[in-house]
C-alpha cells in the first residue's frame, strides 16, 4: 500500500513538472503573440475603472471606451510632440557620447585607440553601423506594430467589460464548486492587479517628477527624458533603479562634469528611488504584492528569461496571477505557500 501511494505521488509530481516545463517553453516560443496581449490586458485593468464610472452615469460603454482611448492617444501624441526636441537632441548626442566612452575606456585601460579609415565620401558609414541602423529600424517597426495591437485589443477589452468573465464562467461548466472557485480567482486577480497597477502608476509619476527636477537642478541635458525613463524603469523590482542610476552615471562621465557630476546624477536618482521604496510604496501597496522577496526575485529572473526585457516589466503582474491561481487551486496550494510572505 505504501509503495503504491509513493508511486502515485511520484507520478503526479512528475506530471506537474512536465506540464510546468512545457508551459514555460510554450510561453517563450509564443512570446511575439503573448507579450502584446499581456500589455493590453494590463492597460485594460488600468482604464477599466474610468470606463465603468462613465457607464454608471449613463454613457454607453462603447462610447465611453472610444472617448477614453482617443483621449489617451491625444495625450500620448501631445507628449511626444512636446518632447521631440529633447529626444532628437539626445539622439544627436549619442555618437559623441559613445566616442567619449571609448576615449575614457582607452585612457583607463591604456589600450590603443581604435580608429576607422577615413573616406572622402561623407555618406560612407563605418563598418557595422549599417547593421546597427537596420536592426534599430526593424525594432522600431516591430514596436510600432505591437503598440497598435495593444491599443486596439485594449479597446475591445474595455468594450467587452464583464462579458469576458461571463464567458470564462460558462466554460467552467455547471459544476457549482468549479464556478465558485473560478469566480474567486478572477475577483482576486482583478483586485490585486488593479491595486498593483494604480500604485505603480502613482509611484512612477512621483519618481519621474522628482528625478527630472533633481537632474534639471544639476543642469543635466535632457532632464525630462531621463526623468521619464526613471519613472518607467522604477516599475521593475530591484533592477530598475540600478539601471537608471547606472545610465545616469555613464551620462555624467561623458559630460564635462566628469566623475563628480556622474556621482551626483546617479546618487540623486538612487536616493529618490530608495525613499520611494521605503516611504511611499509600502503603505500604498498593502496586500497587492503579497509575496516574499525571494519569490519576486526568482520570478523576475524566470520571466526575463522567457520574454526578455518585456518579461522584466511584466514579471510582477504575472506572478500575481500565478499566486492567485495557486491560492485557490488545491493541487497548487504548496506553490502558493512557497510564494507567500
């Protein structure tokens, strides 16, 4: 009897491990399809309360979703137009900054500077630059296509409202216990992700404003662009502030301020994000990120491996979904306990 029980347990564990491995590789193989869908779902979570508020006041849901998406498109367009000069200035400064970095590395290591043969043709590009330009153009076109998919999919999700939840409950069948469990999982996921995203938007805005103001006070070029970057990367646990501070340190090195200016810029960004993490996020987050630090860190590594840089941004919302499903599924409750604080 004991041997049969251990054999069944071992078979069950092996099947779960195989299913998890297959799911991970499926997520990685279908990343081009799933990443825009994940971003659209998260955007719909953020915008859903506004559409619901308008619908409760007599505005047809289709009209409310259309007006909100058009307003969002107008705000983004106006923001891009307002920042066009700073962005173009930052792009034009990249070649000079790269040359200063090479000179700095050469002076620190004592290596011979790498020179490229000059040409009388002003349009001739150095070796390798053409491939970089082609890769950049391809990435921009891919990003624009994914952004379009996210925009329209988010619109359709907002128009659908609770009908998606109703369809999922219909798929669950007539079993009352299964429907109740699925409804609880959906409600838990909705509550935690909505709270998490709202908190992240608030903290990102605070970090962006404070970092931009600090960098402007330090006379850093393109302070607004770097402030926005700090707000965006602040949503990445652990690594986001390090990325921003490291980037600002490099920018400070290639400017006239030298090492002292680089430390001031990186230190200002790091102090702002640290204070935000200590003072602002904990009271706002509450139970929305009800996981231990090790689970978040390992999940960040796994989702980055699966979806690359986009997985780094989406890691915590995906972990919230996994935790909510595990907490309400008897066979997955050990995983939920491992992720719990």
